[in-house]
């Protein structure tokens, strides 16, 4: 039935236009979401505990994964980063002593950002364009350091505060990159 095919074609066209329109505004939405995430990270805990200063560690975020001038490449990297952050902030939080509401809002915000990015990234088939192996391995190694640090410290208060400070720096870097694009 030709009419059915025309309807299907028009529906797909409209869906593609709507999705691409949403993706065009994604960086603006991301900036607002990152700003909100930073505020929630701040609200979750109090000031950095002085007793944790001696335990600080340098995780060395791999900045090169965000240095591409292609929006799609940066979107893929940011999506990957958010997935890692979501994973870290989804387990063994009992000793963190953070505001539970702010933590829930932070996790929900991350999840929504991942969903939005996935929708745009998959539609553009960017996974194939991104220098995925090198960049993904660098990100995986970076977040593995944070995860291992938390495990080594048995997810104690200081390890969580140090990780929260590191994630804040990470989000600030993403915020800076998205403003420059």
C-alpha cells in the first residue's frame, strides 16, 4: 500500500527533524545540566574536610579526550564520562554522609544527560567516528583509578570527599569545553 509507505516516510522524516533539532540544542542543555550538577555536588556535602587533605591524590584527567573541535566527538566523550561518574556515584555511598536529596537529584540529572547524549550520538553514528579505543581506554583508566582509590580506602568519608572534588574538577572541565564549542 503506497499510502502507508508515504505515511511511514513522513513520520520518520518528522522524527528525524525533531531529534536533530533536539541534538542541535544539546550543548546548551548540557551547559545548564552541568551547572546544575556542579551546584548539586556542592550541596551534597559540606566543605572539604581538613583531615582529608593528607590523603589527596592526583588522578590526572585525560584532557585530550575533550580536545576535539567536532561537537559529535565531544558529545561521545562527555557521554562516556557521565556514564563513569554515574557508575561511581551509584554504589557504596553509606560512608559519604551527603545530603540524600541532592545526591538523588545529581544521579537523576546524570542519567537524563546520558539519555539525551545517547539519543543524539546513536543517531549520528558517532561511535564509528570517534577515536574510540585510545580515548575510551584513557577514560576507563582514569575512572578506574578513582574507583580503585575508593575501594582501597573502603569507601570511607575522605575517599568520597576526594572523589567528589575530583568529579567537580572533571565537570568544570567539561563545562569549559562545551562553552568553547
